[in-house]
C-alpha cells in the first residue's frame, strides 16, 4: 500500500468487533469490578449504565461521525472540519493521550502475560494468601522481567498494526473477540456454580442505594469513559475506516452492549468466586493488587478440592486478560501510527516503528517505577501513577468534553444529520435530544468530573 492510501474495514462484523475490541479491555475485567466492589455493587452498576446511555452513547456517536465523515486520522479530522481554527488541538490531544495510556497500559498488559505463563506452569498450586503478595512484589520490582514482557507485548501489538487495517486489526479482532466471549462464558458458568457463590451474585444484582453519593456518580462517569475508549480519538480513528453504508447509531449500540456485557460478566466471574472462597473484596483490593494478588489466591481457595479446575480457571482468566488488553493496545497504537503516517507522510511501518520504540522507552520508566525508580515522585505519585492519573482522570474527560462541545456547537447540523442518517436513509428521531445532550448535559457533567478530581467540588 502506498503512502496516503487508505483501507476500510471489510465487513460489518469486522467494524463491530474491532470497535468492541478497543472498548473491551483491562478496564472491563479489572477496573470495573474494583469500582463496583467499592461503590455499592448493583447500585453502582445501575448508575454506570445510565452514564453509558446518557453520556457514552452520544459522545461515541460524535466520534464515529467525525471519523467516518473525514476519513482521516483524528488530528486531520478536526482540521478538515474546522480549518484554520484551534480545534485541531482536540485531535492532537487525543493522539498524545493515547500514546500516554499505551505506555503504562502495556506494562500491566505485560504483567497479565507473565501471569498467564505462571498459571499455565501451575506455579500457583499450593500457594497461600501469604505467598501471592510476595510473588507479585518480587516480579513487579524485578528490573528486567516486567520490562521484557512490556517489550514483548508492544512488539506483538506492532506486528498487528504493521499488517494494516484489514489483515491486521480486522483479522485479529475477528479471531480474538470470539475467543474472549467463549472464555468469559465458561468462566462465568464455573464461578456462579461454586458453593456459596450466590452471595456474590446477590451483591451484583441487589442495589444498596445508601452507598450512592456524588463521588460514586462521578466514578461511574469516569469508568464509562475509560471503558468505552472515549475522549482520545480512538473510535474516531476506527470510524475513519468505516464504509459509507455503516449504520453509526446501530454500531454505537452494539459496541456499548458488548462492552457493558463483558464488564458485567467480569463481575460475575470475580464476585461469586471471591464470596465462595470466603473473601470479601475490600479497599485494599485496588489497583494491580486485585488481579495479581487477590484473585490468584481466590481461585486456589474457591477450587480447593479440585486443583485441576483451579488450574484451568486461572489459565483461562489470565488468557482472557491478555486477549482483552491486546485488542485495546492495538486500537491505541493505531491512533498514533495513522497520525504520524498521514500528517508526516511516512510509511505505516516507519510510523509504527517510531511509536513502538517511544512507547517502549516510556513504558520502561513506568515499569521501573515499581522497582528502582519507586522513590522518584512528582506530586507524590510514581511515574506509573502519574501517567495513569493524568491520562485517565484528566486528559480523557477533557478530550470527551471538547468532543461533545465540537459536535454540539461547531459541527454543521446538516452534516451531522446526514452522517447519522446515511444521507436520509436511516431514521434518527433522537436527533434533538442528542444535540441537547452534546451541547449542555455532557460538557457540564464532564466538567463536574474533572473539578471533582481536584477536590474542587465535593
Ligand atoms: N477501553 C479500554 C479498556 O476498557 O481497557 C482502555 C482504552 C482503550 C482506553 C483505548 C482508551 C482508549 F483509547
């Protein structure tokens, strides 16, 4: 393929699976259960679903239509729709945010690969609750092992990206996403049928509204953004490969349903197994400790009488994490690669190589912040924490706010309507409500999330 030529996704299934692959990731399987556990179980889930419908869907639709209309990388897209204005910075901010998330996200993705290997080599059998913090602590602070996994994960992502949109992103999404669904279903069945698992199921379906306060509402909003890959031009970039006949609203609905389904199912994997093992997830199960310390122990205890089942369950769980992380890293890498390739007229391979190399360097700093660089802190945060906080809690919401302002106020209404109706073919009775949300509701709500991060509001 020559420089400047563009591919499109080849099928409707490819479109949905690639976009869902970006959305479904560590955010669903790791972050969602933690947030649910800490914020009141079913009551949080209800709020989360409201956030997906009221904020997530309109912003995702905006990203889709901006990308599909311009058929350009995210920075180019804003430049084309708003020439000679500063809106191009929204696209550039997205590329920067994606690059930052990719750097630290690949560190955790690398850990999931190490744990998949540990699980497969039966390293967890016979281990007790005292062993797992030590195993994880030794691994994460090791100067070279996590770095090697980080490099391996980024190189794997690189290989898919270099193959292009059809033979890379679409083909791998079509293989990896069905595999992910199969693993999810098997793990849910195993977990909910464990003795004593019903308490975990109850926790997920019986809302406790007394836990709901303003900060829980804001956590639900933040989680919805991260989980749907919103606010950094990722879905805008994927939509630039959609064909003119893609039904944007239907694709939004499909992606949101799949993403929410996988997040809920992750809850049905983790909570029933934890309750069955007699372990109630608590405030200490935040960050990496849930999947790398608590859960390997929970799986051993829950299947204490059947080591073979504990083995199979653990292996499948960590493979699930690897697959979910890979489809997401691919999407983040693509945002930056196509930006470099189109804006600086370079081949896909060269652009991807630059991005992979830079992410490896930044990723190494993030990785070492669990070991030798642990003492190096800014605003009391390690490099890893800083990257996580700045990108997920500030840059993504800021990006999302500007996307909704752009779509609601700047974008030509006729262009907007034409895109979501495919030139008048599809009905869009929700158009006015959508515009109202994009103009007022979403920017205001997101503004509250950001102010809350800094303790200004609550
Ligand atoms: N949505 C991904 C997850 O839930 O893990 C994370 C993510 C991917 C965030 C791509 C942002 C992004 F652009």
